[in-house]
């Protein structure tokens, strides 16, 4: 979860010259090389509806092009028991900033900044953690995506350096073995994470921490990489149509309960430890967000439905 507020260091590398025009030759974009089997070895995961109460050690499972279908199928089989989907995204920083301090920006100005960055940048990772009435599933999925090349794609150098050094992100491996964003999106639809058409009737609860960028990047992927809507109202309608009415922002919930700060600070205030992985990795951050949510439900929402706070995304409301 890199900085989402922009910064002074911005890099817009020059794009390579386009290939010469040709009539019948298919040009394969360099960022999508011929696929081979995914490099890391990922052992099979046996789904169990009772896994949350079984005391199983938590793990973060990396998902590549080669095991994308298998892992999405597993998630689909678990959704009836764990219908709360917590997501986190990783992306190469923010290349557009604002002269207005964050605390003075209104929702429309904040959305305009989110739109500019998401439209111009590429998604790197999506983390998914599941929970339900029996608790949190002891596994999070980390979808590694291909398509980003720091040599040619816009990025914030400090953010990319942090993702390399602190999160251990290997952009070469992701370029060669990562899933294509369009394949991830197609899988989300095919396996029922995103219902066809409108998500209004979906029983899935979607959760993120300070989720403006998370839902914006997911919306971009799920709409085939198209630019985000021009207006905040259009974006809110898109989010509702894709994810339904059960959208929760854990940072908003924390503020309502008098707990302030970023994910690590809120987790520390609630005495919640990171169960697996490390910070700025999408799978680990999604699992930590889930654990923070469950702790808040236990502390603050025993007698009130947390869904009363659904639909409010921090900075956009």
C-alpha cells in the first residue's frame, strides 16, 4: 500500500517508438511475453469451511498466470462461507499531486486526483482476504500482475524503490509470470466475485482500508482498463454497480470509533498483529485489514450493524 497522496519525485519515462506499420503481422506487446508456466512453486490449497476455527497458521498465497484459474475457483468455493472480501492494491506510487493539503480537499477534488493517477498508472498486485461468521480464513491471495515496466511506464521512483526493498516486489518475475489484468478481471466475473450487470443484489461485502485507490484500480481493471468516470457521482455509481451496496472502508469505521491513523497505526491501537507476510504486500495488507475489521466488530459493533456505515469511502464522501 504505497503512498496515495503524491510526492515531489515523479518519473514519466519516454515511451518506445511504435513499430513500423504492417498489414498482416500481429505485434505482441513487449510487456506481455509468451507465457510459460509460473516460476514459483505453489502447493495446492484444500478449502475447508471450518478453516477459520482450526488454528491453521496463516499464509499468503502468490497467484500467477499459471495458477490463476485454480485459485479463483477455490475462492469461489469458499464465498458462501466467507462472503466478506477484503481487498488491497499495490501500484507504483502517485505521479500527480495537488497544491491543496489533503485535509482541505473536498470529495470532488480528491476524486479528480485519484482519477488522474489511476488513469495514468498500472496496477501491480491485488490482495484478497476472506472472512465470515466463523472468522477470517487463514489464507490471503496475492495476485501478481504483469504489464508494468519501470523502464518505460510512469511511476514514482521512491514508491517503486520501496516496493522493491521493503516488500520484495520482483518486477522482472511479475513481467514474465504475472497474470494479465484482463484475465484477472475476467476471472472475477466468471467465478462470481463480481455479478454480471449490476452488483446491487450481491451478498458479498467488499472491504478496504482507505479504499479510494483500491476500488478505483479494481474498477479500472474490471472495465477493461478504461478511464474512470469524469465525475465523482459517476464513480460512485460505477462502484455500486460493480461491488453492490455492501462496501466498507475500515479507515472510515476507525474514525467513527475514535481511532485515527494509517493501517499499521490503527492495527497497533487495537493490538492487532500482522498474521503473515509483510507491509506493502497486497495479500498481507488485505489480511491485516480483515483482522482490524474483525477486532473493531468485536469492540465497537456488537449491538449495531456495521453495514449502517456502508457506502462511505474515505476522502470521497
